[in-house]
């Protein structure tokens, strides 16, 4: 009987300290990128399974010559490297709009407003802290389909997200 009680106590204690490496169900934060990343982005991740998630990013830029926003949706696969380190890869697409300043539009023969669409890939590394913070560095090539975003852009970004 004593062995049975000790075994149960050991199993219960082990279940408190053992943790499988899985991604958070929800994460919300900011993604700071460059190139045609259209400035900072509000970023939301939704875990689907232990190793798959969706990421949605809403970016905006207020420039002297134009105001722009874009919405990106990505499907990502996540693999554990060691402990809290993961690497991920994914693919997705997005849409956006740009509103040019009238003087800039006239100088460059642009319409005042332009809409665009693009395809995107994503690869990066992340660290999942013991407290609810996720830091990531990712590389996102994007290929656009309109005048504002009509070529291949490389967006490198640093993200910080609160997990819940």
C-alpha cells in the first residue's frame, strides 16, 4: 500500500513539472519590420494544433507621400529546436491599400488610391519564455501584384507577443 501511495504521489508531481513543447493557443503583440512591410504591425497568432497555427498581421504606415495598410494571413508549421526555442515556416497571402498624397500622385502619374494583393512566405525562429512572452525574428518574402507592391520584397521583423 505504501508503494502504491508513493507511486501515485510521484505521478501527480511529475505531471505538474513535465511540460510538452507546444505552441500557445493565442498570442497578441507587435511585429516591427522593414522594407515594404508597411511599418509596424499588430500581430495575432491562433494555435490550431500542437505544431500548427495561423498568424494575422495588420500593418500600417503614415508617410509624407502616402498612407497605407495591409492585412496578412499565414499558415505556419512550428518545430521545436530545444527547450523554449522553436523554428517555424509558413505561407499565406494578403491585401492592402495605399492612399497617395495628391502632389505625390500627380508627380508620379499615380491614382490617389491603389489596392494591392500579394503572396507571402515566412521562416523564422522564436523563443517561448517561462512567463507568457514570445519573442520572434522572422524573414518574410512577399511578391506583389500591383503598382505599389509589384515586385519581390524581403521583410525582416522582430516580434514580441503576449501569450494567453
